[in-house]
C-alpha cells in the first residue's frame, strides 16, 4: 500500500459545482496533512493544511480530516476554471517528519 | 528574487555524465528537500536535510547523492546519469510548525533530460 494514495483522475467538474478530492494515508502517526495545488509547468503551492479531525474552511476550500478512517479530503465550492490544476495530498511520515506526497489528482473545470 | 532558487532550470545531458543541481534559499529555514516529479507519480522524495549535519535518504535515493554546504544551500548530484533519471526536480524548504514539518516552499524546478 502506498503511504499516501489519491485517485489520479482526471476529474471533470462543471463550473460552479463542488469538486471533491480524496486522499488516504497509511501512517497512523501522521498528525498534519496538506493540500497543494500545482498548475501545469509550475511548482506546487500550499492551499490548505489541517491538523485536527473535522472540517477546516478557507474561502471556497474546505479540508476534511478523519483520522480513524485515515482519510483526508478537499472540497472546492463554486468551482472556477482557474481551479483547473493538479491537487497533491501530502503527509509527514512518522517521527522523521519527511513529507510524502500522493500521486496527485488532475482536476478540470469545464465552462 | 525567488526565496528558493534552483540552477540550472533546464539541462540536457548524456548517459554516464555527472550532473549537479543546486538549490539556495533565503527563507532561513533549516529543512531542505529534493523531490523528483514524473507524470502520474506525484512528487517522490529523494533526500532531505534537517540541518547541515543531518542528511537522510528519502523514498528513491539510489543513484543520487546530496551535499548540504550551508544552511542555505543543498545540492543534488547524479554521479552517472541514466535515461530514467529524466524528470522534473524540485527543491523545497520548510520550517517547524506544531512540532512537525510545516508548509513546503518550492523552487521553480529543474528539468533534466538524460539522453
């Protein structure tokens, strides 16, 4: 089992709809989780971090964490064409705190 | 100027050549990382360093070596490049946050092609 797993997509969502991105992780020790967005040809940038069970909202973005199920998700409300990108889930690996990434989900927002 | 600078940005080389990718940062972070990105595989950790005297292997360190010359500089070397090392390489830095590694700040990437 990969340490951090994501569906590769592509995920196609109509403009204005909710995009839902999912990630599972294998290391129960992990305490913090990150969502990065990467536009084609660019470097990743952090859009959300979450440390506690439950939801964390930031504008149109909501991260959801369920440590019992080892599951973290990202919801994007009112999806815009500018949200079209690859979304990478990341988590620290054990006590060494090296950051491990999933393979990324490519999201396409269609007008 | 960028906070995390990678050189070169693009490099084409031949099998068997030695290649060095350099990374420097002005963020004052202790933690530095090298990742490679291949289509459909996300970012895979090659090496990471928590300070000048602490260097650790990541997920895919075979065929690579690193040097942490100073807090601000972290170089990645391919001693004898092979075609399957063709990839986009990212350097990143981070600080501590809540007792763990916080946000990663990435350089713009170095695209390496090995013929």
